[in-house]
């Protein structure tokens, strides 16, 4: 689809809801929406596995690595409305670790697609398992869905939590409990 076709579709939507796309404040809106969509759906043009495998390092560490409170923004595939949340991701290395910045980047790769939260959670866990080949992966997403808040049931501030557990996080109760205790503990000092 061309940029012009996309922008014409935005103009059609504005007409449908009763707006005048020729109004001064809306003249550049189709172009702005196109650019916003190019950014918000940029995950379709990225490969999570390639990102992870670009920063893998040998390590003797075999203890949990946790990054919590990773902000993400996604788009509900059913209503094209925002999903706003935080991801908590841990893995237990098995000879390899990945550069820490790559984990939030893969969250963005999958979040910047039309999504449902449940699938987003699974995609992140599966990408980590396939690339790093750790002893286990745990992913918990907590998010607000504007499709529930701004329309439909209109339940303001409701939060949806989803999890995906792999390897030791699924099979070992002690490991799973440690993960959940850590993500539920206060973050402490911010640097």
C-alpha cells in the first residue's frame, strides 16, 4: 500500500466519524497518523532472534537474571486501541547470557504489532528460549487495555496479568516462587 492510499484511508475515517479532513487542524493529520503507525507497528520489520543473537556472551552464571518494569505499548488487534503495560522477564543462563538491553528491545519487537496480550507474552518467552537456550524463562505482563477502558465495559484502571513459564520456571516450584517474589517486591533504589 502506498503512503497516499494510507493517508486517504485516514481521511475516509475522519469523514465517517463526522469530521472535516479539510479543517485547518486536520490537514496534516493523515500524514501524522501514517508516521505514527509506521513507528507503532515497526515490530513487523524486526527479527527478535537476530536482535538477541547479536549480543550473546559465554558465562558461567547459572542464577536468575531478571529485568522488571519494562514499559511497553502495544495495540489491541481487535479494536486498534492502545495496550499500556509493564513486562517482567527472567531467565536462568545455561552457558550463555544476552546483553541486557536486548531484552527490552524484543519486548518492543513483539509489542509493536497488532496483538493480544496472551500472545505477546508467549512470543517473548519463546524467542528467549529459542535464542539463548537457557535453563528456563519467565515472562509476566501486566497491562491496561483501552478497549476495556475507553469503550465497551468501561472498567477504568483494570489490569490484565498474563504469564509464560518455560523450563525450570515451570518445573521447579522454588524457582517459580523466587521469580514471583522478586517481581512483587518493591524496586528499591532507582539509579
